C-alpha cells in the first residue's frame, strides 16, 4: 500500500490504519485521548492534527448517513481513483501494526 494516495489531509494508508486501530482501543473518556492516539499513529502527527482528522471523519460519516450527497452513484466524478482490489477486512498487516503498538 506504499502508493496509496495521500488524499485524506496528507495521511498515508498506514497512518489511517493506525488511527483506526488507536480509536478502537483508546477510551473516549481517556483524559489524554488525542495525545495517546497521536503517539500510536506515530510520525509527525500532533494531538491537534489527530483530533481534527477525527472531526473530519465524523462530518463525513454524518454526510454519508444523511443521504444528502451532492451526486448520484454511478455518475462520473472528478476524483482520484484508488485501487480497491485490496481487502478491507482485518488483515495480517493490520495485526502486525497492532502488535507494533505494543499496548501491554
């Protein structure tokens, strides 16, 4: 997934996967939630960047769930094409990323 386009605010595929995993394991009520998530994502992401990424994710989900998208499925869109032949399910790579987080 090295060639995954950085279309989500400059986040790589690996950073997004680590972000998703971190959200799954860090309690919403944790007092330092965004600092912990940023540490788990690694790289140069700050707690503020991680929190903004989360807000964008929530806004996207609300838009999708509302059904008020400004286009119809199947109509041509001007967007970047992503190879969707990779599985979306939990993979060995996801598991390796989680092990790398060393949560114990």
